């Protein structure tokens, strides 16, 4: 069974600074997908970024980028030029095949004005 | 497109009551999912469906039932509500299982 671990329950950063959220996972599979989801106070789950394990290049979406280290089973999210609207819970998630998404327990990120 | 819609947004049930959480998607997605999110936790899969007429258990199916008679609808049924089922319930859908679109959630309290 796959597991996803987010070791930072809470983080805070000043607006416009850069912050990195950590995620590690455990799997014996070689082809899988990793995701970061954002959950603002509205509770809506929003996909932030996706990484295919077979791709060596790290995924990037505007201010959001990942550092994918397959051998180390690490998948961190970097948010550059943080904005107040980035305040939310962030969940790392793992997907293999057509199976279920396995979520971490989340990191509560607060952007301080 | 409305995306994934869920009703109701909030509900309070008494122990032993039954209810159905509704989920509808208008994106013609084959895959649909029900998750629950307990306080301070990530989402856990209750049931999922890979197409109309096909459903399968997820990680925490006990106390729930589902059906998938159409591509658009995937209702979740609670037969005998228990306090342990107090949670926020999310429905999601996807075209290829790789990118899931979530509904706004239903907050259920069982007292």
C-alpha cells in the first residue's frame, strides 16, 4: 500500500516570499502520478500541479513548481512570490493506475501581509 | 459547465437516520469518486465508479452504499447514521482518473 507523508502541519511566510512544502511517499511502483491540491477556507479542492513519475523534468505552473526526487521518493512544492490568496491547506497526493488517490494529512499555509 | 455539484451543502442527522448525498457532473466523465475528510486529515476514498453500472469499494466503505445508474449521477447513501460518520464529504469526477475535479463538499453532522 502506498503512503504519503507531510511532516509540516503548519507553515507561515511573509507575502512575496518563497515557501517550500515537503512531501514524501512510499511505493514499490515505478509509474505513478503525484499531485498537489490546494484547499482554501471555502473547502473547494483545487488541483495546483501534477507530476508524472516517468518524466524527469520538474513540473511548473506559473508561481508553483515542484522538486521531484524519484529515488528519494520526495515531492516538494515551491511557491514563489507568495500571495495572500495562497493561504490554504495544501495536500500532497499519490495515484497509481486507476486506483484511488492517496492523500497526505496536509500542511496549513498562512501568508502574512 | 457547472462541473461537479453536490447537495446538500450542510446536513444534521440524528443517530440511526438515513440520507442520500447527491453528486452530479456535467463533463461526461467516466470516473466518479466519493471521499470523506475528517478534521485535520486528508481525504479518504469511500467508493468509486469507473462507469455507469460499475462501482467498487474504496478505503472506508463501511456504513455507505452507492449506485451509478447514469454517467452524470453518483449518489452516496447512508443507511443508519452514526457519529463516526460526521465528516465533510467530497464527490469528484475525472475523464481518465489522472486529474480529478472536486465538488464543493457536504458537511454532515450526526448527533
